[in-house]
């Protein structure tokens, strides 16, 4: 079961049920929004996910640089 209330989303049930409900929801949204707005909404959602992934990668890379700098500093002493 998928419930949504102004940004709060609750998902319960088996994977098959959730997938079936999501598919039904996507079809209904396309019908209501029209193809162009629907595609724009999907692209925005994808962009948010990609941005989050990029941010997590950058944080990991920065952490690796900090660790290298600390270890390099320890070797110098």
C-alpha cells in the first residue's frame, strides 16, 4: 500500500503489491498531468536521486583526501 500526504509517504506491503500500486499510480499520473509534465516530473525525481548520489560520492572522496592528508602528515613526523 502506498499512502502520500503532502510530502510524507508511507509504503507497506509485499514487493509485488507495491510494484502493482506504483505502476497504477504512474499510469494515473500520466493521464492527469499529460505526457510532457509527467516526463518533467520523472526527470526531476531522477535528478534529485543523481544529485544525492553525486553528493555522497563527493563526500567520500573528500573524506579519502582528508585521511590521506592526515596519514601523510603522520609520516612526515
